[in-house]
């Protein structure tokens, strides 16, 4: 990945919330709690989905991948963030900044695609129940997940390269708590219409197109559900689809508000920082809670595993 020589090998300064030091302690507590919930919650979903044979279905295979993605995403941000919140220095190495930037783009775009795949899975399960196991066969599920993980790599490398090649005129201050594209663009002392066009096109491809597919899937699902008269089936569908729709609303709502608006070259507003804090730290901790609290299958699987462990310990 080529970058201009003016910044290579130098540290960046993550300003974060340094202009409001009274908030840094509160934010650090919120970050620690959210990160612990993310670690425990998402690890539990992956473990339960792997150990419980009743959860060996496409839905929980995709959910496990979403949990792994959230773990990787927050882990690429939180450790460095806590070091800067607790320590006197707010610096991050050039290599560390590049890695944060790359993983934020790559994993964020992957989540967009994965949520669209999960919407298609719900469509197949509800609208094509007799052919569901044939449509969502293990080979197709693995191919869809691999495509979601790998197809974003090239675009992330392209955007990282273009962003880091923007002239910064010696500016080293990133006005955010991690190296994110909007904050890095604002560091530039010049702007490129070609670059902004590329970013907008990629945002359409990885945000609006998957979101459109999700909305179409749920439009068809809604029409199919309206014909169902069984109250129990209604509740089951609402539980599984409601969890996914909640996650989609939170994720896409914050992502579109950050990446689809024009990038100004001024100071980052506090509202933007708190919005970034929400979708990078808070949202990954909410996902496992949303899926487990609304999903009887996951709660039953956890109880079964805990019962087996207790029974084994007594015997």
C-alpha cells in the first residue's frame, strides 16, 4: 500500500474527547463495560451455536459469523482507545492507524453484506419453507459467507490507499478516538473530487445496495406473513425477524449518517464522535443481547449446556 512520504513513519495524535477531559473517565467506563459485554455475549453465541446440534442451521451459522466479525471489529479499536483515555499520550503509530482504518472499513463493509445474506436466509425460511434446506444448503451458506468476508478486501485496500495519499501538510491530529475515514479526510489540506466520487460509489455498493436487498426481502416476507393465521407462527417469525431488523436499523442508520453525507474539512463535531462511539463500541455489545433476549432457541441452548455441565459436575 503506497502512501505519501510526509506521514510515513510518524505517529498520529488521536484527539478523541481530550477537549472534554471530564467525560473521558465516564467514556472509559462505558467502553470497558460494552467491550466486556461484547466479548462475553458474542463468544457465548459462537460457542453455543457450535456445541448445540439444534443450532446447526444456516441462521445460526450466519449469526456466529456476525458475532466473530463484531469481536474483531471492536478489538481493533478498544485497546488503543483505552490506552489513550488512561494515559497522558494520545498517539498512535502510523502502522497502527493504517490497521485501524483498514479493519474498520473492511469489517464494516463485510457486516453490510452479511446482514443482507441473513435477510435472504429469513426470506428462504419463511417464503420457501418446503425448499429451505435445499436452497440454503451448507455449500451455499459457506460460499456466501466466504464471499462476504473476501469481497470487501480489495475495496478496503483501495480506499485506504487513496485516503492516505491525500496531502496533509504535516497535520498529524486525527479529530476522533480512532483512525476512521471521515476524520482522516478532514486532516487533508486539499480535496480530490475523484477520491470523493470513488468513496461515494463504494458507499452506494456496500451500504445502499445491501440495504435495498434487505428491504425487498422483508417486503416479500411481510406479504407472506400476512397470509399466516397461526398466532404461534406469527410470534416465532416476529422473534427471528425482529432481532435481525433491529440490528439492521441500528447498524445501517448510524453507518449511512456517517458515510453517505458530504465530508467537510472542518473540525469533527462532538455529535459525530458520539455517533462513531455508538456504532463501533455500543452496537457490537447490543447485537448479542438483541439476539439472545428475543430468541428462545439461543436461551434454551444456553440452559441445556449449563444443565449438562452441572449434571456432569455432580456425577
